[in-house]
C-alpha cells in the first residue's frame, strides 16, 4: 500500500532563516506531487505541483520554491522566511496513471517568529 | 479561479443527530471528492464520486454527485463524537487541469456528547 511521509512534523523558525520541508511517497511510481498551505482560516491553497522529476508548476508567486530531485521526493524551500509563511503545510500525491484522488500527508506545522 | 461554495461553514450538533452538508458551483465538475481533516492532521479521503447522480456510502457516510454536475452532498447519520473535524469537498473541473482539484473552504463539525 502507498504511504506518504512529511518531516519535520513541527518547526519554529526565525524570520529571515531558510526553510526545507521534505515529503516522500512509498508504494507507487511516478506519482503527481503537490504542496498545499493551510492557514488558520482552514482553506487549502495549492502552492506547487509536479508531474515528474524536475517538473515544477507554481501556482502562487511567493518566496517559496519546490524541487523534485527524485521520483517520490518533493521538497519545499525558502531562502528567507517571512512571518506570513507561518501555516500548516501539506504534501499530497495522486496517481500518475490517471485518477483525480489526492492523498495527503500528515502535514508540517511551521511557525515563523 | 473557480470556486466551490461549501455550506454550512460550521455545525454544532448533538450526538446521534444526522448531518448534511453540501458544495455548489456555477461550473461543471467531472469528479467530486469528500475529505475529513482531524485537528493537526492531513485530510483523509472519505468518498469519491465519478458520475452524475451517483450515490455512494462509506459506513454512516453517504455522498451524492448532483445530477447537474454542479453540486454534491455529504450526509452523516447518527453522529458520534469522533465525527468532529473539518469536512472538505473537492472537485475536478470539467475542462480544467487533470492534475488540480478545486477545494471548498470546509465545514467545521462539532458533536456534543
């Protein structure tokens, strides 16, 4: 069966510091991968998605970036965090063979101080 | 972008009561999905719907794909305390990207024991 991991689970970082969040998927090949941010207001905002290694689509201009160095690894990064980057970051995957269902990871709670 | 109007925004009910929530849009969707998110965790897929008029159950949960393809409903029967959480609808927009879902803003459900 497929599983999705995210780490760290929680992170407290000062403004201006760098960020690296990691997401890995097991049990499937060539998945589509997604990064979402969920603010306190509950809505899910799509940040990036990837349909293959090295292929990144950005949905929202911001100081975040994403990379996909391996088939089942998706990384969210920032060179300098802003206070507004605080939130709950969710990684998700869907089948690369079609199907619209997305499956979410456990999330990373980021607090920028 | 396209929006899903999810209602109600929140519900406070007594244990044992039935619950109904819905999502509507002015646009047509090919697929409807319903997720539940427990506090501090990632959303979990509850039910997926693929055809107009489709009615699907998962235990005490029942969801329907509206005939017009512009809406979907989720019902929970005989609620229990563990039903507490945020319920999201999501859809794959007809003519839209095969990789992206449109999410509602969620219904926060509180169950009073």
